[in-house]
C-alpha cells in the first residue's frame, strides 16, 4: 500500500508571480524555487480570491471565497467555527504544523497605543460602536492568539492549540525586521536587548537609499525572521518537534517577507543594484480609473504617510530601490528554502513529500507608479506563483499548467492527494483531477472597508479573469475596467467605454453574474424536507 504523502508548503507574503526566475524574471536569482518548478508543475495563470492578506489566507485555509468565510478585508478574523482543510488533515491522522506568519487573526495595527477598534468601519478613525449582524462576535480570548501587544506585555501569552487545525505553531506577526510573537522571543534569547537591532531608528546608515519603508537593519542574517523559519522547519523535519514518527505531516512554512518594510539583512541588502532594475511597462501610465488617480493625488498632497499600509505613489528611483530590496528579500527566502529542502532530503522523507510554493497575493511594485495593494486588480497584484512538486507524479520536468486556477483550489487539491474527502461548502476544484472544467474563469473580490480611495464610502470590486480578458466592476458607477491581456498585458488601455468592445463587456458581465451565483454558499446542508 502506498503511504499517504507528507506535505511541505512554502508561503511568501505579498509576492507577485513575475518576481521569480521560473516565471520569466531574468534579473532575480531564485535557484531553489526554480528547482521546485523544474521538478514539478508551475501554474502559469494562478489567481488570488482577494488581493489582501487576511482575506486570501482565509480562502487558502477554507477553500471558500471571502464573501462566504466572511474575512472580507484585513482586520476581520477567520471564525473559529470555520472548517479548514488542515482540520480535516488533522482528523485524518496528519501531524500538522505552522511555522511563520498565520494572519488568520488580527496582529495589532490600530495606531498610537495599538488600541482596539470597537468597530472597524471608519476610514482611519473608528466610529461609534455598532452591533454586528451575528451574535457570535469574532472577538475574545479565542481571537487574541496573534495580537502582538499581548505577546509583548505577557511573557506567558502563546497560541492556543489546536489553531485552525494546526497542532504545532511557531508564530510570526508583522514583517521585515519588525516581526513579533514567537520569533521576537527567540531573537531576544539569542541577542538580549534585540530591540536595539530593529527599526529605522537603529538602522545602519546608508545614504544611497531614500525610498519609503526602506532601512538597512542591524539584525544579522542568522537572526532575521527568514532564518528563524528555516531553523524551526529544519528542526521539525529532523524529528525534534514532529511527534509520532508513523504519522504523515503537513508543514506550512509561511515567510513574512517580501512584504514591506524593505529590510533585507546583510548581503541581501545590496545584492541587487537599483540602477539595473527595470521598471514595469505601465509605470508612467496612470490608468483610466479614479482609484489610480486618488493614490497619486494623495501622495502628491502628502495626505497620508508612506511609512504605513496605505497605498502610495513612487518616483522612478524609489521604485527601483524598492524592487531591488524586494528581490533581496526573495533571494534570502530562496536560500532558506534550499536549507529546508536539504533537511527534507536528509530526513529520508523527500520521496514521499509533496512540496507546494505560493503567495498570499502580489504587489503593484511600480505598476502604474503604485506600491502595495488594494482594489485595483492589476496582474501584478492578483496573479501569484503556484508550484506543485510531487515525487509520485507522472509529469515531465518543467511542466507548465496554463489553465485558470487559484488559491481557492489549494485546499481541495491537497485533500484529494491525501485521499480525504472535502467538506460540504468547500469551493474550488481538485487541480489533480483527471478532467477540469473547460473555459474556466476566476473571480477576485475586494471590499474597501477602511481606506476608501477618496470614494466617500466603503465600496466593493469584483473581477472576472478569463484566458484573455480582465473585467472589474464596482458598486460605484465610475469604477469599471476591461483589459485585453493578449494585446495589452501591462493593462494600460481601459476598454470599458470602447464601442468595439461593448459586446465583449456584456458577455463578461453576464459570466461574472453567473459565477457569483455559482459561488453562493452550499452550507449548511438541509436536515429535513421542511
């Protein structure tokens, strides 16, 4: 009888598909990730369900769209009542472990003092408290596992297990050299007074860089969060933390990088020369949607700090610096993956371990002169890498899957490979199934609950991506986009009002309508006829 496979999942944070060598980037050096693609299957058209962290991470875990699992935006925790595919693996006898970033609950980013909002409905300041529609609020002790102020204030604070199906958790919160939770305790144990290594105020002076959120950290490579994850993962694989040796394992290694701030340590800081970085083809195109204009207007007026989470515009030089530093962070992750894969081979489990690589979402990274993320569903933001390396698969080296797929498919695919049935209400498809739906399209959901891009109210955007077009529509009349990705891969010519394209627009709008109906909830099952 063939033993059930182990699973080793690598997840990066805010990492677009074309920032890897195996996805066609000639400048970045990612030999270990490229090797996974060479040994497995690289999915070329892989899309997120939502372009923000918490929403898409919840989709990865549940196999359900944000409009169903309820994590519509950052700041909303995944319900502890939700079933995750990791829950089913655990129930099926798997040893489950998470090392690194989870972000299924709030980490703590609410301004001065990091005070909790009573209701996260405002633009920047919380409004008066409102009662939610549900009676089971996503608040209280069960939702405080990732709340960084508690980790800082209480030495005994830790993750309560099982955590969304994980039996073993080593947690990272936040990003760059600002990471907290288990990592911060590990760092302090190895370097007492470690806060003096971290942050812009303690950075190594380097006058060559002036981009927002970029500083040369004093944290050495061996103590940086990426190295912590590699250390913990290799320890798990060597058996120190794996528990019962006869159980298969599911290990998720979730890196907080290459998310901003841009703080690659040591040699990774200047591994790439900003002067040699190519800008995106759309850099000087400001688009034909008011959302792009609002970001550049806010930046020009200095309305918001560029040191936080609100999207901002950049100059050519700033964009080159940020991309170069992002490449450095990715190369460090690649080296860590090389270490982890070596430990997997040394453990003797390589030939029975399925390895996955993906990201929670991308980043504009200079597309249309923008940085970060939001309801502008450009390819750099919504298209992410996905690699599946299965030693038992009968596929040629360097296989490329060009069919439409996405984050919503990961859970069902893993369960299928493990021989475990999905649960009712799980969406997506098994990407390993003998046949897949023809003419598939992917839906992307955005809900702007907080920062509103000068729209005056919260708003929603839904996109449909098919093999040729990307259509986006909103509940705000002025927001509508249509791009021919074959003729205009940089998405610079919005065809929304183009007379020759109205028939295409109508067809895609009808398809989006039907997809939204299809993506309605099938849970719970009825328990009686009436």
